């Protein structure tokens, strides 16, 4: 394992200390553990809390700030944060108008967030949740766990965050998040795995000419292995599945070409170039494009394509101001 | 089993999990996200560090505190599941200083209910339940046949091991292994495996 780290056991802690030093205006850490909240709490709004395992940076702490998240609980690499940590986060961000948890659809995350919500509700804090499940690689009908939450979570946080910042009620913020979830689809591919520092072993092994198709964000194997191809060919595989999942024809979309952490922007832009061409040929209008490392899997090489079908409300919320470490919209 | 023996069992559990840490992680790597051994070892090490607090405490207190520690330190999926299992067992043992075979069955019943409720899973989905439920059933029937506590738990361990073998033959529908679909076939479930290790340590202590 070749990594730029110190002790394996202190990866998360030292990363968070580094983040705090990089962005003291945006975030502060709670005493109880790896729970981060806005440096300047905004009172009188619905609070948004998210999180998950570490290793997805800038998700989730990078999206704490005005117009997006209020707090984040960060677990160990690829491991859901513990319920008691999330609970502390909920208490810290609660500003009197309810707390919405934005959870990615993983068994561990849901169990811990739900336990945390139960604890907070016992103290009279109103808590509701949305579960992001944008990954079309997993057939939701076959496997009862359903689809994973992946890069579409960033757009969910952006849009729900804009709604909350504008002073909406908890039910309205939740409805906006649910609308994103209903209209966002993602699929990813990896050409090289990631290695959890504490494990020291790669999540899967590929031959030189192989790729994992339909990966999640935890360095796990995808739905199947396939021979690699050109950027356009690989993108077509992903787009085909995404476009078959909901009817995008004639609609406007936001495109997110997301890097897994180890893929250069050069390649992501090559992908984006083709994505735009394909969408144009199908009469789908691109309203907004994001290209970059928004939801990573440590050093994994690969990318995902996310399409969010937009209406006027979603366009407005997507364009609303956001000021966080990793997502800025002016 | 008296309450003063419980810390010894927890230490043995911690040792066993730590020994099997890499193996559990490898199992998880094949079908999940490769952190089960790491997280369990971290959790049981934390439990071990709390053993001095357990002196003179009843079994219920010890199991509940163990459960809370696992929730908080293991995190992931195994944290809430094992944490809930230990906390539910702790409620059964509230105020008790000795555990009989019947108590142990009650503990397993409560733990299984807790895991099913928290994980929204049933038997046959390639989870820890595929070891827990057969183990409980084997212990119940062994006790019915008049076998003593250690013999009954030994039968439970056998059934748990068979349950682990069974998980190789089925496709995961819960947890992260569900995402690899049919590729989960042939692999044993890490959670069923770690449960079997825990039961083995109990059996060895009896």
C-alpha cells in the first residue's frame, strides 16, 4: 500500500484537523468526535445533516455552509458514523425548525441515522429523513436493499440546502429533496480500485484491460467486470443504463461528471465532452454542468455520470447561492 | 455462568476477533466494503478497555454497556446490529448475576429480534441471522433433550457453523453484499462468521 498518510489509525482524525485548518471560516468540530458543523450557526432555519464514511471527500464536510449542509457526521473510511455521533450532530445543528437527515441508501448508514433520530426525538427535536438511492447499476426490484446513494447525494444536498436557506418548512425541504431523488440517476465505473488504509488491500483486483462496471462509492466491486474501452464507449455504457431508467426526452438536465478521486480532470472533461454530445443528439438540453471530484472513493480511478431532470423549481434551487468549501454558487 | 466470568468471555471475544480480523475483512472485501474485521476489532478492543468498570456489576449492566460501546465504536452496520443484540440481551439479564441455559436462550431470542428489527432482515438473506437463528434453535432443542448448558451451546456452535456454510449457497439481499447480486454466491457472510466466533468463545468458556 502506497499512501501519503502517517499512522493508519489516525487518518480520519488528521484529515479532519487539516480540513479545519483549511476552512476555519466554514466549519468547526464538536468535542464529541468527528462531527462537523457550520462555524456560524444560522438560527431559525430547518437544519440539514448528512454524512457517512470518510474517504468520499469533499463529501460530506466540504458541503457544510450557507445554502447547503448544516452538519456532518464523518465515520471511519467507508464506514457509517456511529449513532451517538450523529445524535450529537443533530442536537448541535437543530435551530428550532426541525432537522432533515440526508442519508445515502446503505444499511449501516440508515441504521445509525435512524438510531440517532430516535434519540433526538426523545428530546423533542423534530427529525425527518430522506434516503438517496440514485445508482441505476443496482436493480432495485431484485434486491430488497434497493439502490445505493452515490453522487446524486451532492445535488440533493445542494437543492434541499437552498430550500432550507430560503426559510422553507421541514416538509417543504423534504419535498424538494424527494423531488431530486425521484429525478436523479447515476452510474459509475472503475478502472483501478481503492485501498482502505486500515485494510491495506485493494477492494477488488482487475487485469490491465478490465474495469468494474456499476460500482458504488465504497471501493467495492461493481455489478460486473468488463473489458475496458475508449472514454466514449465507457460513457455510452453508463448513459445507456441511466437514460433507460427514466424518461429524459425533451427535458432539461443537470450533468455531474464525478471523479472517483484518482482520475484526472483531463479524463473527466473528455467524458463530459461525449456526454454533452450524446444528450444533444437525443434532444436533452443541458442546463448546468458540474465536472470534478464531488463524491470520491479515496484513490479509486473511475468516474460516474449523474443526470438530474430539472423543472423550474429545481433550476431555481440549483442556481441559488451556496458558499461551502467545495461547492460555490453565486 | 456467574457475572464475574463475563469480563473473561468478553476478553476472549476481543482476542478471537482480533485474531480473525484480517480473515473477516477479506470475507467482507469479497462481497462488501472490506471493513468488518477492522471495525469489529476496534469495537471489542474498546469493550476490553472498559472491563474494569464491570467489576461487581450485574450481567445486564455489563451486556448493555458492551452493546452501547459497540454501537459507538464499531459503527458501520455491525455496530448497530451487534450493539442492539448485546443491549437487548442486557435487558433480559437486568439485575441478574448468573446466566442459565434458559437465560441464554432468552438472550438469543431478544438479540435475534433486535437484529431483525434494526436490520429489517429475516433468515435466508445472507446475514448474521443465518448463523444466529440456527444456533438458537439448536440450543433450544438440545436443552429440551436434557443436555446441559455447555453441551447445548456446543450444539449451537455446530449449527452456527453450518449456517455460515449455508450463506455460501445464497445470494445476499440485505447489506452491501446485495449490490454485487449473484457475485455474492460462493462467499460466506462475514457477519454470520463473526457471530460464530463470538458463540465459540462463549462455548469455550462454559
